[in-house]
C-alpha cells in the first residue's frame, strides 16, 4: 500500500512499533491493515456538534497513568535514601545507656519506635499492597503469577511487611519492659533489673542474633535492594537502555545452565575438603575447611581470588594430608576459576551477540507491551493516594450495596424488579457503547503486534533449524562433490589429450596420401 493511502491508524501503529520485518510470505493484513474499526463505528453525535468524530482519550490517559506511577515510585526510592541520610557519615555502636529523656527511660525505647520517614515508607508499602490486591482481583491469580515483575513486586512487599512486623515486635517488647519499669521503679541509676528487663538497657553489641530489630534491619536491606531493581521495569521504554536490557535478560538462561555445572563441581570439592580437614580444628593456621560453613566460604571466595593458599596448611606436620589438600585446592582453582569461568564468559559473549542481532525487534515488542499495560483499566490515584476512597470507588461500593440489597427488594414486588432490570440493561448498553470502540481498537493493535512477533519468531526458527550434524553432512557432501569434480576433470583432460593426439596424427598423414591436382591447359 502506498504511503499516501495509509490511514491515520496505520501511521500511528508504525510509529509505535516500527516498520514490519515480516517475510514476504507473511500475511500482510497483520501489519498493513487499518488497526481501527470502520469510521462509522467510531462516530456518534457529540455534544460539540452533529457528526463530529469522537476521539478516545485512552492514549492520553495511558501517558498520565505511566507518568504518575513512575513519579510515585521515584518518590518512594527517595524516601528509602533519605531514611538512611542520618547515617551517611557512619554510626558508632552506642555504649550501655538508659536514661536519656527522663530517669526511667530504657535504651531500646530510643531505637525501636518508628520515625516519621519510616511511617511514610509504610504508607507507600500499604498503598502498593492495595494496588497489587486490585491487580490480582482483576487479572486472576494465574495470570498474575505469569508475569515475572509481579513476582518481584510480591517478594519485595512481603519482605517489607515482614521487616515492619519484626520491628513492631521489638518496639512492643520494649514498650512492655518500659511499662514494667514505670510501675516498679522511680530511678534506674544504681539498681539491678530482672534479666528480661535488663536486656532492653543493653547496647547493640550485646543483643542476641535473633533479636527482632536485628532481623528487621536485615530484611529491610534486602527489600531496599529489590526496590531499586524495580527500576528495570521501565527501562524498555528507553531507546538506549531497552535493547541492552533485553539482551542481558536473555543471557540469564546461559547463566542458569552454567550454575548447574558449577554447583556440581563446587559441592564435590566442598565435601571432599571438609572430609579431609574436619579432624584438624585448632591444628591449622585458620579454620578453613574445618566446618561445612568454613568450607563453603573458603571455596566461594576462592572464585574471586580472595582465599589464601595457607588455608590447606596443617601445623602438626601431617604432610600427606597437606599435600592432598594442595592438590585438591589447585585442581579446584584450575577447574572453576580458569575453565568454568572462562567458559561462562564465552557462553555469555556468544549468546549476547546472537540476541543483539534481533534486539531491536525484541525491544519494540517489549516497549509496546509496556505501553499497552498502561491502557488497561486501573486505579485512579497513584500510591499512596489510592488508599483514599475516590468517587469512582464510592460509586462502585454503592452499586455493590444496591446489588446486594436488590434481591430483598425484589421479593416485595415484581414491578419494581422489572423497572430495575430495564434501567440496568440501558445503563449496561450505554457503558458498553462508550467503551467498546476504544477497547476494541487497542485490542486489535495488541493482537496484531503479538501475531507479527510470533510470525517472525517462527520464520527465524525455521531458518535456524540447521543443526551441527546437518552442517557436517553438508560439508562432507561438498568435499565429496569436489573430489568427484576433480576426478571427472582429470578424466576429461585425458580424453581431450587423446583426441588432440589422434587429430594431430591424422593431420600429419593426410598430405602424403593426397594426389596433386591435374593441370588443364593448351600447348
């Protein structure tokens, strides 16, 4: 179709998704067909004037939804950074101290309460949980779990909630201890408290490892890392970082394949070195390989060159065990550090180069998929304002209550039921008429984009079906054909030489047998 005959919808679709890269055999209606319904289906009487075309505003709404969602998430990340601003210069471990604001205050009452910054973070987390619950309700659990980013969000929010619960438990225990002190004492200067109360006067260095506040801080650190990794969700919209992220994401499969071999080798050497040195705890220069934990840490950091050679040295002179340890440790470094790591680098390089060739098409598909996710029906307000009931939610609540109370009213009379059904039918028709053109148009665009992507993937798969065995067979056929051609050429040259020799012999003998021509004349 010439460019001058393209409709407005076609030009817009090509601007969004790029020109089609389908082969000539692919159906052209998947790409070049107008993406919108007929014009007659889109036109209706508008209040602005008769015959005026109604232009759906879902594209603009999608841009606004994306902008406000990204702005809300950026503010959330800023809050996470600002929550640690008071510790940018570092914080030393405070000594045992108890009385700060008044003589009966316990030390833990200064560390466990939530700050105003943490309360803002909690409000954002609760808003994101509510948004995820609405998404699960609208999509269904099966569809929700098929999206990897939803799993990341679920894990991040679950860890945040666990961290806040552990922090609240620490605060509640400290609060109960403070109540006990307020009821039984008037001054904490020179008194001995019960152990379960005295614990809340101690500094951090004396806390037990299972303290709820320690667990809360560890979970919070993991949740912060997952929160910042969530930025990768919006990278496909960028022209520079989108193709790079697509290529890096596909190399993860190669990393998982490598991890299977790496774990097998790692476990073999870890168990072997532990069995060799488990009897020498206290008889080595360090505790490497004397326990399972030390064996794991020593071999793991050896991959990065951070383990020492003296880890295999024994102080009591058992040279046989020490020599076996040297051999096993050396074989491990050669196998893992030199062979496996270089193999991983080669695999990633090869896969990255193969994926980079089609990264542009993959990126355009991922970008279109990201954009269409914002065209779907979603929340009106961003996080955390979605916790505030909106007029739309209040209307839905009223309609839900009406549907709940309607069966009770139907029992009182049939006329009221008939009128209600007619009104509901009219409202449903009006709502479907308003939403059908916009939704059907975007659904058609999405279906054609997916079909174009699937067709290209099938064509690429068919073109790449020549495996290594077939390539070797083709090489053998070419080699055999070459030898056959050379042999046939040699045989032809021999026949040609024989023909030339015979022809030369005939040319040389022909003048001897030919008589001279007779002369005619008069004397």
